[in-house]
C-alpha cells in the first residue's frame, strides 16, 4: 500500500518542503492541495505548473493525486445560483486538465454543504448534474474522479457509504470512483469496513488518519481513538491495493514537517506489524 503526503498543512511553508520531506521521510507520493500559494489551478495554467514539474523530477516523487480547494470560498458546487454552480464546474474542469499535466492518477472532489433550506431532492439533483458533467471531462482527460464523503460538520449532501453507492449507481462511469476518509464514518458511528463491502471495486483510495468522537479534527495516526492497528491488519487480509494519503490538513500547520515525519513513522510501524 503506497502512502501519500498531503500538502495542505504546508501552505505556510515553501512547496519544495513537501517534496523534500516526502523523499526524506519515506512517502511514496504526494496528494497535492490545489490552493494558493502552492497549486491553485488557474495559477498552474498560467505557467506555475513548471515549478511543480521540476520538483517532481528533482525529488523523484510523483503527484498521484490533485485535490483542488473547492469546499468553501469561492467555489462550492453544492450551493448558490446556477451561474455559481457552473463557475465551480468550469474551475474543476480546469483542475482536471492540470491534474493530467501533473501526471496525476486521480483528482479528488467532495460535495460540500448545500445550505440549510435545500431539500434532499434538490441536493441530489444538483450533485448528480455536477458529477455527470465532471465525469464526462474526466473521461476525456484520463484522470479518475475520486468522490469523498464528508462529516456532518462539513456537509449535508454526501456523508456515508450508502450515499457513495447511490451516486455510483446513478453516475455510471469507470472514471468516477470512491474513497474513505476514516474520520467521517468514525464520528458518525458508521462502519469503516462497510465502505469496502459496499463500494467493492469502486473503493479506490483512503485518507488514513486518526480522530476522536465529537470532532472532525484529523489527528496524527496513533494519537486518536480509531483502531488503526486492527484496521491495517484487516486491509492486509483483504489485500487492499489502493493508495492511502496521510491527511493531516491544517491541525499541525505550525510544524508540518515534524508531524509529517511522525505520521509516516507511526503508520509504517503499524503496517510492519500488520504484515505489509
């Protein structure tokens, strides 16, 4: 199982630190956060992608995943007018184009909060329309579109394995696949392992992270209450061959280099114990 470093927590550091640390600490790839100052899609399109391509070559660390910032300001395809939704779709199509140029295998999206007065039907109509449009573009680029469930703190639209199953039934594309960030099912008392049973061959990626009940804070693996050692043993037994990003986001933004090292050291130790 390949382990990725997520770059969001490094946004106050030079982007090169991410590649340098991924190489030094033993990560296999980078999941690149697509926000300023590092990798905003329109900046990349304007020429700044050259810097990232040079870092990929220098450190021999691939960017397997690209995760554009799109859950808040100014882009959230689940809320606002049709003009705003279409603007978000056009932005994410550009992100898919940039993911292709980066050599990425996948781009990650997550349907965010749709607003308190939006009905269930309105939520699903909007989400399906958007994912279908993005799926069509993903098929053209050859980049898989990984759709992530979120916690109830973040979204009222897409939160469970059942939501993912329904989406994949209604958007039938080999380029639309699923994943599990461990925190959403854990904080909702949903089974993490159920994702593997329900999504089957659509289960493509993991955010391997720790957490605690009652919060969506992403903690260094081994420092929360998710039973990660046992989970890794289950992943080994089921022969999971997808990728896993250690998604520390911004909880450790003051010292991302220290915690990125601790995170991968902890997970490598657990993986060894599990027989990986």
